[in-house]
C-alpha cells in the first residue's frame, strides 16, 4: 500500500492558487451549462453570481475556485458507478474558454434533503459507512496530499488567516501524516457540511475537495472537527466506519490539528458558538496549539 511521503511544509515546493474565478468567467461557464440538453430548466430565480443553479430534477454547477479541477467530478462519477457511492449522477460536463483560462461546468442529478445541522447518531453512522466505502474504492488518481502545494490546498484559508503561524501548522500536519496509508478521500465532508439527509437517512455526499488522495483519518478528523461543536460524538461516526478499521493513534494525532484548522475558519466565518466550543476543546486537550488559532488582528 502506498504511504504518505513528506508534505510540502510552507508551500516551498509549489503554490496552487485557491482564489475565486472572476465573476465574468463564472457567468460565461454558467451560461453554457444552462444550455445543455441534460439540464431540465431553471426552477426559479438565481443570484447573478450563482455557481449552482437548480432545475427541477437536475442542477448546474460551475467552477468558482482556481484550484478546482474537472477531473475531480469525473473521478467521483467513476467511483459512484464502481463503488456504489451516494453521490449525484453526472449527466453532462464540459469546459469553456474564458479570459482567465478554461473553466469547467457540470450538469448533475439534483438530490433533495439538507445537511444535518445537529448531527444524530444515525446520521453519523451513515456518513461513517459512506466514508469507509469511499476509502475502499480503487484509487482513481487526482491530487495527492504529498504533492507540491497540496497541503496548502487542504488547509484552505489557514494559509491566509494564520499566515505567520502557517509554516508551524503545516509542519505539524507533516509529522502527523508521515507514513500513513494513502487512499481515495473526500477531503471536505461532515454531517453538517457537503452531506444531504432526509431525517436520519443519508441521501448524498457532495463536492469532494481538491486533494483526492490522502490518509483516511483526515476525513474522519475533519468530519469530527466540524460536527463535534454541534452535538456529535466520535463513537457514532467510528461505529459506522468500523472501529476496527480506524488507526486510533493516527486519529488522535490529527484530530487536534483539524480542530485547530476548523477554529481558524470559524473565527473568519463568524461562527461564534462553534469557535467557543473549539477553543475550549483545544484548551483542555491540546493547549500548546491554542495560540496558533488566535486571529492575526489580535496579536
């Protein structure tokens, strides 16, 4: 099995831009997608800057971040067919030339439901089972966590919001991931984020992250970092995943780091309740990390 090599600490080997695609180019890609024969027509008014437009049974999605790749959606469709993942079916896709470069668009099956804002045990078990299935799927390729610039993509806004401490944060991730098995990962899912439920039933997982190959505990740690402040418990997620398949030592090393990453995001997003819970958890369980989460403006 492939294992994680040295990560690109501080983005010294490469820098992958993660900024937003210009609005005019988003609009151009969206206009082309809306004309696809696979799209069944706009269901209602949408914002001029929308990157997702819903039809009655389908939805249009267009690239809105510079680092996003069409290949991620194509590989997700292949995994849906091969591994039975609960993801929207891909009905059509393409690219369009724009002033900032080629930008992609998709037409997807529209799936109802809503995120689990207050995770239940059944919702956590369902997502755990789905993550186990995802990690067990054949490696389809895509950006590996140990490639140049990939860690900066995974850590997202921390690179800008905690610029002074970003080298130290990325070094800690490098230490925690070293030698871990590498599998297909989602990279950005939790019960309350990029997952759709009807009651306790998981209907679909959406929008995988740009880093597609990494240690499986990354997904579990991020899921817990997002959901724990809202009433989740590790037991239910890990039961759904299969407790015997979880490297508890690796999860124990990565969870504080993902809590730190989520706290940095929560400060920026104004999620005051989440921020308080996460800060309290760090103070109790990893007090040495707490200073790394302080907003730059407060230092």
